[in-house]
C-alpha cells in the first residue's frame, strides 16, 4: 500500500479544493471545465497531440510521418518484418 505524507493524511485540508487540470492534482483554482455547464462533458486535449499538431503546422511542405495513435497504441501498429 502507498504511504501518505502527513499532509495527505489530513483529508479536511483537501476536501474544499477543486481540480483545475486533467491530471486531477488538487489546486485552489476552479477548473474551466467545471465553471461552465456546457464544458463539463468536454474532454481536454492531450498535450502530446497538441504538440504534434503544432509541429505539423510548422512543416506544412512535409508529408505526415508520425501519428499520436501510433505512439499511444504501439502494440496495434507493430510493423511486420
């Protein structure tokens, strides 16, 4: 079982905190996804995908040679040799 720090054992200190990012680390700020009702069912964009898209925008003349799906699901995209 995972050992908790003394601060983590104090549940009262963490009950009022909201989670303002996809990783669900406790913070003092309200989440943008929690602030608006229509955003509560929205999924955040993974940063890895966003960074890959940004790189593709910079290299418009090159053909696409990478895929975030291939990175996430390597077992499904194994090359047969």
